[in-house]
C-alpha cells in the first residue's frame, strides 16, 4: 500500500499543467455527456487536442494518431447532437440497439481486437497486446455509439474502462488507473441518467 501511494504521489508531482487540464476537460466531457449537453463535445475536443500535444511530446505516435479519430468524432458528435432532431423538433433522441446490432458490434470488436493484438504480439515488443487492442478498438466503437446517442454506449464503456483499469494498474500507472476507476463510476451514473430520459422520451411519444 505504501508503495502504491508513493507511486500515485510521484505521478501527481510529475503531472504537467497541460496534462491536468486535459484530464479535467475529459472529466467535464463525461459529466456533460451524462447530462446530454451539446457542449460535452467542446470539452472532448479540448482534451483531445491537449493529448495530441502530450503524446507527441513523449513520442507515443500511435496513441497520438488515435486522438485524431477522437477529434474527428468530437466534431461529428457535435453535428449529430446539434442538427439531428426528433420528429417534433426536440434534441436528438436517445435510441437503443437491437440484439442483432449488439451481436455485430461485439463480434466486430472481438475480431478486430484479436487481429490487432496478434499483429502487435508478433510484430512489435508491445506488452499486453490483446488487452491494449481491446481497449483501443472498444473505445473506437463506443465513441461512435455516443455520437449516435445509443443508450447502451454507457454499458460498453463500463467494460472498456474496466479493462483499462486492469491494464494501467498492471503497468504500474496507478494515477491513470485511478482516473479510469472514476470514469467507470461516472459512466454508471451516465447510464442511469440516460435510461431515465429514454423512458421519459418513450412516455411522451
């Protein structure tokens, strides 16, 4: 426990102002997304832009490239939530996926993760290649679900972020693991908030 606390304190001490702002913006994005606020996408873009700089600075180019996808999805999500409305002209409605759609998304995620994991395991010195691949592909899929306002995106995030907690804890990145624990808690809150709004939406129709 003492070693764990020491590592967390070291990580906090090493955190730059830019990284702190990026983390805070990411947390605000989650909170606003849970409230269905259009402005969540602005904070997503701010966090992503800062992480592009941070990852470039530490030469994590693959992770940096992934941030450009998130930046694009922030713009796409803003467009979807701003200009896609329900039939009565209200904000973009929350929708749910069919069992078939869930099956296809899960199958795509697992197959893509396995392929990417195999490539990383056989062609690079990556550690936890299959876990890393799953969290990456899972994040890509689930971010797309958020832009479409599928209710179940929160359930997918619970799984993806939960695996990420294990991944970062295993690599002794304790502060990041702790951050993802907080993400899991916020995601659970977001799910119940959206589910309540979804049922109210059904009752109004």
